[in-house]
C-alpha cells in the first residue's frame, strides 16, 4: 500500500496533522467493528503513514511529534508557545464538517429517499406525514451518532436541521403554492420533503 492510497483509505489529506490522522483511524475502526479484513486494512494504512512520516523526519523534511516517535511514553503533543488560544465554539465548528464515504452516503441517501417517497406517493396523509418526520428525525440522529458516538451532539445537529428545514420549507411552500399544487402536493408535503433534504445534508456532511 503506497502512501497516497494510505491517506485515501483513512480519508485524510497528505498534509493532515497527526491528530487528524489518529482521529480518522479511530473513527474508521469504530465504524467497522467486527469486519476484520477492513480493520487490518485501516491499521496497515495508518502504519504506512506513520512510517512515511518517520522517514521524512529522518530526512529532515518534517518534525514528528514525540507521541509518534515514542508511543510507549504516551506523551502529549507539545503546543507551540506562540499559538493563539482557540475557543470551545471554534473547535466545535472546526470539527463540524465530515467527508462521508460512499457507503455512508448511500446509507443516508437511501433512508431519506424512502421517506421522501412516502410523502410523494401518499400526499396529504396527516398521521403518515408526522410519522415520516419522526422517522427522519430519528434516522438523522442515528446516522450522525454512529460517526463519533456523541449522542448529544447528534441530537443538537438534527434538531437544528429539523427546525431549519421546516421553517424554510414552509416559507418556500407558501410562495410556490400554485406550482406545488400542480404536483398534487400540499405546502405541508413540500415542507416535509424540503426538511428531509436538509436532514440528509446534515446527517451526511456533519459529525
């Protein structure tokens, strides 16, 4: 496995920091628990990157943190003295975006396509519409939570997506009522479909 494919396997850039590489590795190991061949591939990709970083360190091209060169000491990375403090909110936002794998994207897309199909093929169903929204809310929480196992964060992101989707969907549905009626949909149906779109974006590209 060459170095480039190793970075691609972990889903990180070639200039990623050690913390980013370590985080990507841990996240993938958690996602593929029980899949031994995949786990071995992830470990091999991680080892290949570390070996490449050590070789570059020996050549004087980069500085490798002590935690890589001496993992048995479990040292904390040394923070540069000139580094400006980063607020908790900034760190939260910097860790917000995710680059989903094709498998994750297929899982979230199929989930919300099914829910959208329910609304399209059974328009005007009050209880069915409420059930579809509830299922979409739960599915988004599940899809986000399985990435890093942070339930509170998953609920918060999903709640923001739900409120944003319903608000914008209702506004657009009211403004496009005549066009929506031509599709045999009510404004509420359109708002639900728009909400599923927002929840799909949130569950696919946030973590």
